[in-house]
């Protein structure tokens, strides 16, 4: 290419985009993400306190969990839009899987980092205050924060993979609806069962997405090794192994079992009043929570 020739708009964007994201702007967007999702958490508490009898009847730790579930659901919507855009839109990301960057992908990486800072702070504060720890979810959140925190500091790596990974959050809105309706005693309703089927399907889609990420990695192995920092490669591939082998299959199994045995595994492994008309006791031994 002639040195004086201008790049096409999309290519030019992918080449110069780091110049538009100096460190002060990056920290501002991370702070924006943190502040926005902290506000969603607080707004959920205020609205639920005034609008729902179910929320008022919950224990303190259940109220915190309710608000976290709603916050994760909102983030899941943002993540799904970003992930689907990366996978379906002709952009600098799709044309250069390893190095492509655009303004909207920077925005999503930085605000996602802010969310994961908030999520980890809230999750571990919750665990300390109420003396409970979901190790699977803690590991998931730790890898997410490390990965997106690292991506927010890297100018060389492309954003297609981080945007595709965000699509794994597609299940969170349905998980939120499922748990809230369960606490409201509506697990016998047609809407809860339909949502549960969709949620299970989303977990199956998560599994397919992890297989796609493996296929993508193998097809761009050399370029990924050249342009992704070693620390981020380790975080990505270790996290992908855990998702593929342990987390996604485990969560998919538990959510499928919940369809036939609607109990709240997060608090006491007991049926919620109003959800089990036959009065059957649940025989559940594990307390997971899926993202």
C-alpha cells in the first residue's frame, strides 16, 4: 500500500483506535461501568422494596442476592448485544479476528471491567458478611475480572474474542427471572416453566459457544500467540478449559434438574413455599449458582 494512501474507514478505525482511548479515558469508562451497575443494584433495591411483597419478606442475604441477580441480568443484556454484534456484523473485529478493534468494542471491554470490579467486590463482601462461598462462581468472576482487566490494558490484542466471550452471559437474564419467580412461589406457573426451558437452552448455547471459541483458537493459534500477551492467553485458555469441562456442564445439569424439582439451591436446598404443591421434599446435595 502506498504510504500516502488512506486506509478504508473500518481498517483505519482498527489501526488507530488505541489513540482514542488514553489511560484517563479508560479509567473513566471503567468507573462508569462500576457506577452504572452499582446504581442498578441500588435502584433494584429501592424499586423492589416499594413494589413487591416478595422482596419485603426475604431475609437480608436473599435481598442482596435478589439485587445482584437483577444487576447481572442487566449486564447480561449488554453482553449479549455486544457478543451478537461481534459474531454477526461485518466490522473491523470480524475482518481481523486477532487484532481488530473498534470504538464500541473498547467501550464494552472497559465498562465490562467496571462491572466485574463491582461484581467481585459485591460478591466477596456478601460472602464475608453472610459467611458463604460459592467456589464455582468465585472462580468464574475471578477469571472474568482478570481477563477483561488485562484486555483493558492491552493495545495489541483484538477484541473479537473478548466480545464473543461476553455472549456467555446470555443466560443471566433468564437465571434472574427464574430465581425471582421461584422466590415468589410461581414455579408452578407456565411462564416460569417456559423461562426455565429457554434458560436451559441458553446454557446449551453457552456450551456450543465454548466449542466455537476452541475452534477459533486452533484456527488462529499462531496469531494469537504473537499478539495476545502470555498472561491473557493463560487466563483465557485455563478459563475456557474450566468452562468447557466443569462449569457449563455442571450448571446446565443443575438448571435442568431444577425444572423438575423447583428448589432454591442457593439458600438451604429447600423447596420454596408455593412451588411444591405435593409437599415433596427435595433431595439436593449441592449449592450452586450459575451466572
